[in-house]
């Protein structure tokens, strides 16, 4: 029987091999973690760029202007703007000085949410005389009712301006609108894009980010192509975004190198002056 124990040299060789294997495994895991985090942060940045662009375009594309109601785009600034966002739309079946009847059938009335008094306003198109939109406040919550022809309807309590009432009636288009602010703001050493309801007095809610310190900027142009911040003269809005990959929520053990990418978009406003 061989009772010879392990020699010191054999122990050192075994320990050395164990350390080499451990270091090799750590190097492989560290490299994989770095790539995972890098890819995770890159995807996060691309998502933020797409979200910021999509939100900006969704607000800008429906905007237009009217000789009476004025431009839907208000308070244009390099870091954002205020716009009339549509929350519901339909067609009137009757109108009075203090209330509007809008058809409530499936193909007549569309809404993102129920109209809210004090938060929403109404824009009513004329059906006689010069074409324009009348703007008035929603005075109370809608109520179920019936149109003169017996079809289901919603009654929207609102005081229609006397000068516009003769031109409004059955067939008038109606939009429920809310002023929404899209704003780039600084937080944590970076910029974020957020939304808030102006009339409801809510605080800004983050929508996308982070972006570089000067990485989100709006520009506005008139029909001759010159830069302007006069809302009534704007026919095109442009957005340039520069994203960051440095995110506290990145996945993996290794700290990925910060990367940048950019995106730009241009939107022509409807019915521009």
C-alpha cells in the first residue's frame, strides 16, 4: 500500500492550476457581463429615442390653425411646447346656447377618456357661414340623452358664444381638447422628456430619457423657412435628440462605456398659415 502524502510541489501545482482556471472563468464571465450590460443600455437608449420622437410627433402631427380659434400649438420654446391635444371627437345632432348634443353611437363618438369639466375645452366647427371653429369651456360632466331623431346622445353643458350659435347645429364636428405641455427638463445631470396637463395643474411626468445635457431641442420655422417662436406663424417643427447609454438600471456587473446616438424629426403642421 502506498501511503506517500501529497508533496509541497504537487500542492503548489494544483493551487496554481485552480487559480488559472478561476481567473479564466472570471474573465469569461466579466466579458459576458460587459457585453450584456452594453447591449442592455444600448437598447434602453434606442427605446428612449424612439419614445421621445413618437410622443413629439403624436402631439405635433394633428396640430393646425384657425382664424378664430387660433393655432393649436402654443408657447413654443427650445425645450418644449404647449399644444391642444384631442381627447374626444364627434358630430353634433343639436345645439343650444347652454348645451351641445353629440351623437353617442359607436361610429359617431370617439374618446380617449371621458370629458372633464374644468380640464377640457370644446371646439365646435361651423356648418353655415364662413368655416371656423368656436372654442368654449366644458361647464359640467356629460349626461346621457337622445338626439331629436331618437338616436343616443351625450349632452355637453357648454355656453356657445352668441355670435357663433347661428352657424352651429346638426352636423357640426366637435373636438374635446386639453392643453398638454411637452417639456425637456434637467434631472440627475441629464435631460428627460416629460408631459403634464396644463389645466389640471399636474406635475411633469417623465416620458423618456436620459438624454445628454444639451441633447433635446425643438426648432420652429415659418413658411419662408426662417426660425420663429411666433405660434401663429409656425408651419414646421423640428426635434433633435441625443441619447445616452449610461443608465442606473443597466444589467450586469461591469460598467459599460457611455455611448451616444441621435435622432431627428420634422413635422409639418396641418392647415398652417
